[in-house]
C-alpha cells in the first residue's frame, strides 16, 4: 500500500482517544496540538521514537495492509510535569487510537 492509500484508509476510519489523553487535552491546548502533530506524523508514516527494526516492521505491515501499526511520541503540555510524556498511536486495522502506554 502506498502512502496515499494508507492516508486515505486512515482518514476514512475512526480515531479514538483514551480517557487519559482526553483528560490531558481538556484545557491544555499545547498538549492537544502535540497530539494533532503526532497524528499527522503517523498518517505520513513517521512512526516517531521507534527503533529502526520497529519502523521497518511498521513499513512492512502498511505495505502488506496487515497487522497492527504503532507509533511512539512525546508530548509537551503547558505544565512543566507534562514534558516528555510518552504516548502511543496504534492502528489495529479498524481504527486509530491515541493512548498512554499505561492504558494499553
């Protein structure tokens, strides 16, 4: 599957956010923007802070349109303790979910 087909498939499906992500976005526009930027990167097959093996695996899964694809990103919100907060974006073949690792 090429990049355009991947993007079209993702945009046609639902995107969900976990309760933790939704709570963090509430009232924190900086965090919300971080999530939007990461989602855009994910749609462009930029898997964030993943090792080369995982990135290659994601690329192969997209190419074959098979399996779960995951990106790992770090968000920065307006509060100092939000800095470098890890979150994941996962595509399972039916929807995209943005969540914290502790919510997996």
